[in-house]
C-alpha cells in the first residue's frame, strides 16, 4: 500500500481520537509491519496495520474511518480470512484502550476472546489508562456475532 494513503487514513479525526498520546499509527517502515487495505470502488477506505510478533502470532490494529464504520465487521472478517489463508499464524491479537469500551465490544462480537488487562499501560491527555488484550486462535469461530 502507498504510504501516503496509509497516512491519510490514519489522519482521519475519528481514527486519531482512538489512539494514545504515545502511539504513532500511520505508515511505519519496518520489516515486521505490513498493511492490508479495504477498498470501495477502487478507493482505499480502511486498512489494517499488522505487526508480526513471531511466526505464529500477529498483532492487528484496524484503521476504520467513520465513513466505513457500517462495514467494519466485513473488513475485519476479511483481514482475518486473509491472514489465516496466507500465513502459518495461529494467533491474532489486538489491544484496546479502556475508555473505548465499544471497541472492546467490537472485538468480542467479532469472535476474539478477552485475555486480560495491562493496567496503566497507556498514556493519553496526561492520564494513564488500562489496555485490554483480545485474541483469536486459528480454528476458533469468528465473524459478526450478535
């Protein structure tokens, strides 16, 4: 994916509001990081930043701007489908800042399991917040569940 496109998606105010002061999400040039894109009419509308932790574990952060929220589950399921079909990974994980419970609910409805909390691990606006950890193992059911 084009670095300028990735930066533009992450510069969306809706997306920016969901990250910690100390975190930079946008284009990261690192061999352990790659991006998957969601397109609508040949235009990139969302992306997933994938961080390879090791050969069997990958951390995923979704960038879903406000205009794509209604298709968020579809995009997230497509990312999971692609990762399991094209890699040997066994585990997909993500972290969610505690003051966005709706993002944690999104992870749960998608099929990820809550694994625990890293207390005070996130800094934002002069305060420390918890990070909630979620993961999905290969073979576990996933997709939009109500």
